[in-house]
């Protein structure tokens, strides 16, 4: 006898809320009915999945394992149903691709072109590099675009871009040619919140420190280019680090930096995801970049 997907969906809600009342409201069912379904699931499994403590509900070891199975099976079921509907309708399968801040439009264009070439639809969803591994593992994303280095874990990676960062700033305080880290003494760095891309954030700051520049960091909380331009042009002591392809604004000046950190972008997907649409897309991209892949650990 297989899993009852409806009961797994009910259990997932209870396990995530750790409260029967909130889970029932989330599922739009009566609480007594929800409790009966969880008891029936426990009978199927042959183990208690939840236990009550003085602080409320808590998952048992069997409950933790069942929650992992529920997320995986429900995500697979939804993807399969979507693929069958797409096939029946004669439409292209849609792949949900995580998109973090710092991914340039040129790379997005390459991904879209590859998707068109293999007959799939690329649907981009905003998600930080810190969020994407979990979303991929739960099946809420099919692929991700991540800034390296990143913990791979159960993911596979294909490197799509690898270029040096340079220094960009306003024209009020010109940047010299042949720039080195020592030339940036006293300059502050306009950077992003670490939660956006922890590995990349730390890699860049560590590389700058090793070269002799330990800047005071000012976090920019906006993704809008206009906000970045405003901050860099308003403060002559403020600079940022971007690859040359992203330094095209007329009010800003970009200079290469000796020994600069690398800006590396990888396509990520869940190890063992054997769906044809996913395989076709990463194979098409790999044929153009000759990219490196990683099965575990880190690349970067």
C-alpha cells in the first residue's frame, strides 16, 4: 500500500505549523477531521509522528523522516501533474528558476535562449542564494542561478559565468587606472546584506582583506539600479564591486582591480532530478560554456 498524498499534505501543514488549529485554518478543514487524518497516517506508518510537550507539539524522529518524505513526494506529484497537463495541452513544460540579486541581464538572456532551443519555458522567481538550496531540495524550484561559492550538498552545479570584479564609483572622485587594493584605502564599500548570498559575500570581503583593503561596508537594501547610482554619486568616498558587463551607467566610472575577487554564477539543480526538461536545459547550457560541475562540496 502506498502513501496517501492527502494525508501527507495534512501532516505537512501540522508539522510546519506545530499547531492543529493553525494547520486546520491553513487547510480550510475542521480541526477534528484533521486530527483523525493524522491518527490514520500514524497507523499507516506504524509510529507516532507528533508528541505534545509543555511548549506545544514536537516532531518525533519518525515525524521528521515523514515530513521529509511528504515534501519530496508532494513536490514530485505536483511536478508530474503539471508536466502531464502541459503535454496534454501541447504547451512547453515550464521550469521554475530561482533568480538572485547580482545576476545580469546578459546571463538571463542566455538561459532564455537555451530554454527556447530545447523547447521549455523559463519562469524566473526571485529568491536569494541563501534561500535557493532549500527551495530546490523541497521541489519549489526546478533550477537556480546562484553566486559562487555555495555549499552544494545535494545539488549539482554548472558554472555559467566567471569574470573578475572591478571597482565602480561616482565621477566626483575619479578612480585611477591600474587600480590595486592599496589605492582604495579610506574608501567605503557599498555592498549587499550577507543573507542574499553568504558564500559570495564572504569570499569577496576575504579576498579584499587579503589584498590589504578592509573597507567599512555600507549595505544597500534596494535592488534598484537607481538607488545604487544615487548612493555612489552622492558620496565620493563610496565605491562598489561589479563585473565590467554591469558597469554601463553614464554617471559612474568602472576600473579593473588587480587581484580582484571573481564573480562566478552557477546553474543549480537537485541531484537525482531525472526529468527530461531539466536535463535538456542544463545540457544545452553546458554545450555552450564547457562549464565545470560539482556533485558535492564547493566549487569556487
